[in-house]
C-alpha cells in the first residue's frame, strides 16, 4: 500500500504511442471526449475505449 496521493488515471489506448500516449487523465470528462481532445483519431475512439489500458496515476508520476 502507498501513501502517495492519487492524481488521476494513466490512459494508454491502442497504438497510443503514435499520439503521445500514455497520458494522465485528471478530469471527469468522458474518456472518448478526452482522447479526441488529446489528439487521438476520432474514427478510432470507439475501439480504443473498449481496448484501452489504464492504471492509477500518483503524485510525482511523470506525464511527458
């Protein structure tokens, strides 16, 4: 168990490396909208939402 503060969720859609993923999602925006806002191709969002990897992001994690 960790005492680090949770700041969001890492999101890694399929082929996300092409568009700068994984990235930390810190908001309550629906994932489909957030992916598009962050440069993921709109035509691939439905597939990405069903096949996306995600894990907890803690304070101090690098998102670059």
